[in-house]
């Protein structure tokens, strides 16, 4: 069982990240958006070198995708490959929406790197007893 859980965590973390993809995200969508703004906006402006307006759009997309990921993670009928395919489709949807902001290729790369760094910092801050 631990191996399966470890494999799922590794699979979720190995591709381009969008923040946490677990059921512990706030159940209230407004709270989830507020959390995304608090966690992502300032670092995106600072590290990805995008405007406040672009950062607002990126954060809204992150929150929207996190809501969908939370729902997939909570759905016990979605398992294995089906779950991974749905998560992959959400990542593609996210990237398409980022591009439509519009973000240049360089900005997309910077946003992705900033999100990865934010996620790594969040993972490092978690207690080790999981």
C-alpha cells in the first residue's frame, strides 16, 4: 500500500506542477482562491517577472484547476490510469489557459519554474510524519 501511495505521489509531482493536488485543499472554492492568491501571487510577480494583472489571471487558473484536481482526488470511482489521464488533461488545460492570458514562451517557462519552486517550498515546510 505504501508503494502505491508513493508511486501516486511521485507521478503527481513529476510533471509540471500546479500546486497541491490533494483532498486537503479547502472545500470552499472562495477559500481555495484566497489561498492560491496568498501563496502564488507575490512570488509569480517577483520570480516569473509577470505583471500583477497576469499574476491575477494565473492564480485564478491555478485555483480553477486545483478545484478540478481536488474533485478528481476525492472521487473514489476514479482510479489508476484514469486518474492519471484526467490529471494530465488538466495540466494541458492549465497550460492552454496560461498561453491565452497571453503569456510568452519565456513567461510560461518562468511561471512554471516559479510554481515548481513554490510547490517545493510547500513540500519542504510540511511535517515529515506523513
